[in-house]
């Protein structure tokens, strides 16, 4: 995907500073927005580099000798997509908990958590591959599942078995990226800017 084509995913700050009498609050909120934007941009970069595993492509890859490490690239992009969108969720939780956002922002944060809150399960399984790879939960008890999925791909879907035995997945698609963008932009727009 061409870099210029990613402009549709850009977050737009309506000003340089958040309006308000409490400059410390405005500065802290702006810092969270800056961190949100950086994490979201990482997710978009990962999305742009990800190559879907469609049947024609799989056939081609099977009959082509991959260079060392080349087969890991999609996994790296998928993991970064998950980790970045999960980090956005954590930053939004900080915004809600510590920075007293407007009521409309609280609702938008809840919407984001509804759409992406489950990513923590994928993140935890990625971070604790030493347990998940052996079919164990964090207490090192056997996870009762017929099939253990450790970073599987189905076209643009990335899947991982979590410690609760459920398989969680995310579609690494334009629609997923725009869903995150639209909520984040709506949050930004709820603030008064200077």
C-alpha cells in the first residue's frame, strides 16, 4: 500500500492546545492524545505492510522459496497491529480514569473498549508464548481446547488462543482501522481547542 493512500486514516487535531483554565489538565490530556496518535499510527503502518493470505497467494508462497525471516513479517505486522490498538485502549482508560473527560468522551471510550477491549487476550498470549505455546494458562494449568491457535492467519484475520480457552481474532482490514480512527477522531473533536 502506498504511503499517500494512508491519509484517510490520519487523525486531525483541530488546534494546537486544548482550551480550558486548568493548563496542567490540558497539557496532560494533550500528552495522552499525542501518545494515542503515535500508537494508532503504528497500527496503521502495520496494516499497510500486512499481506493477506488469500488462497492464490498461499499457493504462490508454497511454490516459492521464502528467504530466511521473510515468513515472519506478517506475524510481526499482525502483532504490532494488535499491540498498538490495545495500547490505545489502555491510554483511553487512563484518559477516562485520570483526566475527567466530557461525558460524551466517556461513551466513546466505552465504544472503543467494546470493539477492541478483547485484544488484551491476544496481547497476553503473544507476551506469554512460553505458556500459551505449551497450552498453559498463567497458573500453568492446561487450557482445555481441541485446537491451540498461536498466531494463525485466515486471509486478513489474525487469531490466538487465550488462557481462557477462547480463540480471539482481529481482522487486519481498512474497516477495522477506520473504526478505531472514527472513534479516536470523535474523542478529539469533543474537546475545545485553541
